C-alpha cells in the first residue's frame, strides 16, 4: 500500500516474479540486497 492505495496484488510468488515494489522490499528485508536503496514510491503508483 502507498498513501492508502493498494499498488500491487498477488501471492508472494507472483509479486516476486513481477519484480516491482514488493520485490524491492523483500530483497532489502531478506538481505538479498547488500547496499542501501532509495525506493521511489511515486514510481510504483
């Protein structure tokens, strides 16, 4: 969700395969990304 709006839907696997905002968050939280990233929320609206 962003600003109260759902920006992506699907199962975990579908969202990972879509390679969108959810995947960026997942990669960051699960340690798949070693570097800090600057997520641009507007890009996913």
